[in-house]
C-alpha cells in the first residue's frame, strides 16, 4: 500500500546528446516517461511525482494522469532536480523517505523499486541503493559499468565503501554492478545537495562518492537483474520489444 511518508520522484530532462527528446520517445503508444511513472505507481510505495524541465514533457505526463512539477534548467544532477521538486510538492515535510527513480528505466520491475527501501530498516543508514552481481566478463572491465565496492553485511546486503568505474575490488570473489536508483532519508537528501562537489566525485564522475567522502552511510541491496536504461536508439528498440511483448 502507498504511504504518505514515502514519495517517488522521477527526474526527466529533455536534453540528451545520444537520444534527443528521450522522455517523449514513443514505446508501445506511450511516452517513455509515462512508462516509468507506471512502473513507479505499480510499486505501491507512495506518491509518484515527475520532475521535468520542459513544457512538452510536463503536458505529456499531465495528460497521462500523473502528478508533475516544473523544475529549473540549471541542475547539475538528478539529485538536485528532485530536491527542488520535493520542496515544491511537499513543503510541509510529510515525506520522510524520497525515492529517486531515473526517468529512462521504462522496463523497471516495480519489485526492484520496493527493494530499495530495505536497507533503511537500519536507522544508521542515510541512503539506500541497489546492485547486481556481474556475470558478463565484459562488464567487469567496462568503464561505463559502475562497480560497488562494499562489505557484506547480510545475504543480500552490502555496506558501500566505494563506487568506481575501474575493476574493483582486486582478487577472487564477485564484482557488483551498481544500479543508479536511490532512496534517501529526507534529511540525508537535504544534507547531500548542500555539500560541495568532492574530490573523488569529480575524478570518477560519480556523485554518490560525495556522500561517502562526507561520512554518510550508503547500504546496497543486492537484486537479481539490471534494469534496461535507455541511452541510445538501440536501447530504445530493446525497450520497445520488451514492452510490446507484454502487451
């Protein structure tokens, strides 16, 4: 059941160098961003709001019946965009947990969104995210695949020590592919966006390192599959095949 203390925010930026107009790309008769909102709604976790920077995307989401809010063009990251949206749509602070679902995951399993809440059962955790064990040899060395380096704290849980584009950690054992879906405690998100960009964040081009460098705790739930992120025309065709097959 949806609860008032959890809000799912979906940032959608129209500009994309590899796939222009990405949020509005048609998949099985719907804009991609509407499919993402559908998956978020199907998770049953809470209120769903799409945060956009373009009127055409705003109108497409509104037409589909979802709550939508306009945000600025100046944001450097999705986290900054969702924080602006949060202040606009929940000014009284009713939502204690904030789920950041990327706007280019139209085939995302709603159960995967639900899994992102589990690490926050521990009150010491500031931010929760997700990972999948790497089985493809290519992914182990691919710089576009972000790896989680973490200490196991349960059968399906890691405490994040580092995130990297390199192949790490060294030695025998599993490697983990990070999934960029985050659930924040509201206070943690507020603190995170107030922090200056950090040294390792700049070097690795990974904003979650800012949180670790400033002593925030990130725990990671291990799930079964990596959701398809749509970044290229080829990815878009894959997503179309998946969703058209589902009818």
